[in-house]
C-alpha cells in the first residue's frame, strides 16, 4: 500500500514553508512517526513525520523548494 507524505498544517494562516532538508534517503526504511524531513519559515522549524511504516520510495520535492500545506512531497510503500 502506498502512503503520501504530506506537508502538515503548522501555523494558523500559514500556506507555505521551505523544505530545508530530507532526513532520510530515498529507499530508506522508516517507521510511522519518524521525522523524515525538516521544513522552516523565517520564524519556525517543523519536522515532517512518516505517516506509516515502510520504505521511502519517492521524493517529490527537493531541498530548498517552497512547498504548500497539504502538498504531497514524498511516498512511502508499506
């Protein structure tokens, strides 16, 4: 089964954030709740967590990209 890695809502009214860094590489095994990416604005940093156990099969956004809340940035295959 495939799970989407989605940019979470992180602050009221905020619509986009800078994807600072992937913390795991494509193909890595992750567990649900693992921090797999870091994103930041001028004021805050957040971690984006794995939505399920599995393998990170796709990175759909690159480090440095501006991404929107709700945007799919990766895929995990269970």
